[in-house]
C-alpha cells in the first residue's frame, strides 16, 4: 500500500485558518478530495493521512466528516487544546471516532520555544498514550530541545516529526538541526516525515539541496522510521505534487525496493493504522 502520510483539505469560509492569507495566493482557495483524487491516481497512491490546518476542534470534526465519506482517507490527525484542564476528556472523546489516528498542536506557532516541555501538558500526552494516538510534532529546530525533554518523560508515546523539523535549507545552516535530529532519532518510538522540505529550501532549490538532509535522516532513523508525505496543497507554493513525488523517488533511489516501499507507505501504515486496529 502506498500512502501519502501528510495532506490537507480546507474551506476558507470556515474562518479558522489564521495563517492562510491572500498573500499565499496559490493556496488561498478551497481544496477538497476532488482536487487531490487525480494526483493520487496518477502516482498510484492508495490512501492518505489527512492532517489538521486550524487550531480548533471544529476543524477536526470537519476533517473527520470528510474522511467518513472519502475512501482514500485512511485517518485524520486532528487538534485539541493540550493546555486545557479538560484535555484528557477531549482526547478520549475525539478518539472515539476510529478515523482519528493522531493529534497535532501547532507547536511552530507557539512563541514559547520550550512549550513542549511544560509539565502541564503531561495529562494530554498520557491520554494520547492511553488511546493509542500518534503525536505529530510540528516544529522547527529551535523546538527540538523541548521535544527531547518531552520524549524522556513519555517514552511510550508514538511520535512523528513533521517536515523533518523544517531544517533551514534556504541558508544551508543545518549543523544544529543535524545534531538535534540525531538526538531525537535515538528514541525508538519516534518516526520522521519526509515532507515540507522543498517549502523550506528556497526558490532556487535543486535535488542536491535536499540530498544531505535525506542522507542524514536515513543514517539516524533508517528507512524503517521514515515516512513520505506530500504536504499538499502547501507544497504547491514551491512545486507541483508530481514534482515532489518524483524528487522523493530520486532521493530514495539507492534504497532496496522493500525499503522504498516502507518509506512510501509501509511505515505510515504501521505507525498510524495497523497496530491501532484502524486498517
């Protein structure tokens, strides 16, 4: 099974996408299953993981409704307020929908770089463990230290780092990112998404711009903990869905067929679906 483990749908009229402004003209419109279906068919992608794009439970409900009527969507990564006193109850309620496979606070928009390390978030993380949900860590290199603190406190929480923690490919200054991701990868319950990289790479990016990042991720996580995702439609700020798919295929060309299959679907199925009884 080939799985796109990171894609979005949205309807602007919902009004809860604070980051999505007219300045982002290529993606400042509605996107739904009908827009994505031809791309999935073109590249032989069987299922997707639909990921939140607004920090509201209302949007999570909206995505779960889409998933319920869209066979290609295997699961939803939603949102809840991790800081709320009632977060464990909210997580229990949301997890009652079998299509919910994970949760994602928008960490990279939080002003406090140490937010993930706050002890007050522990009840929410423990509730995720109790309900077999994946924590999608949307962060930047400056948040890795807090992630490491959180990992030490919650060693059984399944985690995937979205967009490889957004290395600063535009400047090429990735030494701190390399050290941080090496430390994160030392925790065996952590996976990493190969997604969102071209958006960080700058307009003049080339495949070779990404190769050192992919090589490092393969070295520290191995092909059994890397997961491909498109980050569509955000990816179209830089390239087409097809161009990113082809670029990823090129970057993974030295893997065995079995390893490529794992990155392009098998690992996502194992993390999000199989051992949670979703699919």
